C-alpha cells in the first residue's frame, strides 16, 4: 500500500518545532496579551501596537538575554512573531494572521 498523502507543509513543521519548546510557547502566550503580562509603565513603545521589548521578555522568563533572543529568533523564523526596532531595542509582537493560517493548515492536515 503506497502513501498518497502530501508531504506536510514545511512552514507548519517549522512552527511546530518552534512551539515544541515550553519557554518559546510560553513567550508566545505572553505576547497574546502583552498588557496583562508586561507593565505598561516600563514600555518605551505601545506593546499592543509595536510589541514587547526583549529585555522585558528576558526579565519575565528569567533567562539570559542571548537565550531569549535565540528563542525569539526561532519564533520569528517560524513566522509566529514579527520584530520591530525602536531605537536600540527590538520589540516582538505575535503575527496573528500567520498564526491563524498555521492553525487552519494544521486543522486541514490532521
């Protein structure tokens, strides 16, 4: 019996790989409601509009800056977040359109 199912979408595989790490998944969850998880008084830009600064994610995660940056880069490569520079700081925000596409693809695939 031959397998006639199409190969899984590489973008879906990348997203699932990025989400397989509990800390990366948690960061994506925090970014869903930045106003709830990050104090607005410490923000240099609107978290809902621009995103959350890496330093705030680092403080909440309790990890080294290099680790948090690597985790966010993985989420960005998977298309789950976008990065915006504000001065010398990088802010990350969920890409809701891309996340919805991936959820739909997952629903069709499974």
